């Protein structure tokens, strides 16, 4: 008997993916174990990396460039932006490499291929929860009390994950055929990091460039993310609605492209 993958939206069998939920969590647990298996500091790196990056951003953008931070300590301001960015960037990177990194499974065992990219999300969320714990400590030390915006945080996390997963699914599908994508993606993410309000506020962007800058869905998303945690800065509902629509659209395009190319994965990976 020959198993053939269907194409298009017909192939998106959510019931079948739910049946393989144990595999999703097993792969996520394996990813966590392998990532910190031979490191001296282990999971501490999850907190140490954004802390070091926040320190560098505080010096470069806060001390040298003298950029505004919405009345917040620049270290706390940049760490909050990095939390949202790391959630987005880590999801894109892990989803993008999920197929090539598990080539031995794709060529030998049958299961819904969408399980592989989805299995990267739980491990990213665990890393994010550790970073949240550090943020709570920093807010206590700086005497910052969150406001009503904290209610928006689950929705913002969902939008960041949708946007990142959609991009990751497109690049994962392309990486199977064109390994160049694996080299292009880190450069593209680095450019996007500085083109998004991670280490600076949207208000720091010159007025005549702000219209074009806000075409980047992350501009409104990350600004709202920081507002929801720290209660300072701006919250533009129009930009947030645009980011929500863009996230849903990119996720839909990612799933469609992934399912469209799925039948060729085992042959060419």
C-alpha cells in the first residue's frame, strides 16, 4: 500500500494532529534535553542571554544614543522588548529548522509532518516562561507595578506565535529544497531586529518615516507587548488590529504552503 499526502486545505486534518499530540510533547521534551545537555549553566542561559543583550542595548541606545524609554529604566525597557522579540525569533528559527533537523524521521516514519514544527512551540514557551520569571524579579527591584494592560498579554503572545509560526512554516518548506534559506534567515532576522521596536520605542522613529516603519506588523505588536507588561508607552489599537490580521494571514499562508509542498518532503530531504 502506498501512502500519499493530499494537498491544499483538504490535507489540514486537525483531528489527526490531535491524535499525535503525545509525539509533539515528546519531541519538545527531547529538544529541551538536547539543548542544555552538555552546558555548564543549563537553563540559566535562557535568562543570561537576554540580560546581556539588554545590558548592551542599554549602553548603546540608552547611554550613547540617548533614546527615550517612556520614562522607564532603559535596562528594563529593553529587556521587555527582548522578551517579545525572543519569543518571535526563537519560534521562527526553530520552526524553520524542524524539517531538516528531523530528516531521519520524515524519510522513515509516517506521521502528520505538521507535528514537527508544532513540537518546537512548547519548548519556546518554556523558555519564555523562565524569562517572565526574571521580568517579575526586575519589576520588583525597579518598583514597577503592571496595569490593566497585562490582560492583553495572552492575546499578544498568541499573535506573536501565529506570525512567527507562519513565517517558519514557509521557510521550513523552502529549506527542504533550497538550503540557502538556512543561511539567509539569520541575516533577515538580524535586520528585522533593528527594524522593530525592541531596543527603542516607536516614538524614536522620525515622523516622516513612521508611516513606512509601521508597515512592519512587529512595530505595533512589540510596542503593545511592552505596554502590557510595564504599563508605559503607547497602545495603538489600529496598529494592533493590523498586526492581528497580518498574523492570521501569514499563519494561513504558512500552513497552505507547508501542506502544498508536504508530499515532496520525504523524496528530497
